[in-house]
C-alpha cells in the first residue's frame, strides 16, 4: 500500500491492513440435533450476519470414536440477513449432528465496545477488535478412491479417503459439502462427508446414477 495502516505478526505475516478485509469470525457456538428424530440440526447464529454472500461455516464434530457423517448443509436466510445453518447426519448408523462451529466472512462487524476499528476509502468496515480472524491451516485434495457400491435405491455410491489425524482446534469448511457435483453425463452427484474417528480417516462420498471414480474437490480447514 502507498499509505494507511499495516500490522505484521512475529512471522512477518500481515494480520491487519487498511485496504483489505481478512476472513473474520462473525459467529461461533455449538450445534446439536433439533429435528428429524435426531438426524437433523438447525443452529441459529447469536446475531444476524449482514454480509451479502453466505457466511463460510466451519464445523468440528464432537467425539473420539465412531463415524460422524455430515451432509445437506445449507445457510439459512438471505443476502444481508443470514440467521443460521442446517446440517444433517448421513443416516441413523452415523453419529448424531453434535459439535462446534464458527461462521466467517470477508467483512468485519462492529461489535467491540472499545478498541480499534478501520474503514477503507468507501467507508466499508475492514477491522473491528471485537471480531477475531480465522486462520486457514491446510487444504488437500489427494483423495484415494476406495470402492463403489449401491444404495438401497440401486444408485452408485463411491468412497474416497484421506488419512486424517483430527488435530485439536481444527475445523472443516462444510459449505462445499452442501453442493451437488456434476458427472460426465451432466447428471448430479450428491456429496457427503464422514469423519471416521476410530480409523483416522476422512471420507468424501458421492452418490449418483453416473458416478466416475475421480474426485478432486479440496477439503479446507481453519482454526480460530
């Protein structure tokens, strides 16, 4: 920048800048079963998130054994008024949806009663000392194809795996697992996620009538 404020940490990484907004934590808390006989979970943010784009929601399922299967995530609300999110367990054989989350966006919120705020030249709030930053920790897309089988409806289901150590304090971006994927014939593939605590694996599972064995979507992780 030619002028303004720039703050770097001990690793020489810019953490505050008067021209650009970083990924800011706008809400955090826990999620738990609320409906569908314990399979579905609706979580309300502690305050409405007013960004135009849906917030990025990072989750960490609770538990140290078994399989936490998450799917069908969606952010609830509309541009400028996002109020919460929904997520569902994979089925009755996986753990119920329990865990912690944080939701973020590239826009600060005026929360601090005292401290520091920074606006850009167009009066957009870039920094508020009451809204902490989230830190991307890693991402990977080196999934290994394991096998395919059929659902009870006869639809092809494919499994992809990576070794995963579930480090303390790390959360996974769940928005990407709310999207359907296209296959080579243009038909949709549904997308699911399994956290296999006992086996030390993270699985991506796709279900669709035409289901190729390649899978490249990255899994993205962050910490508060």
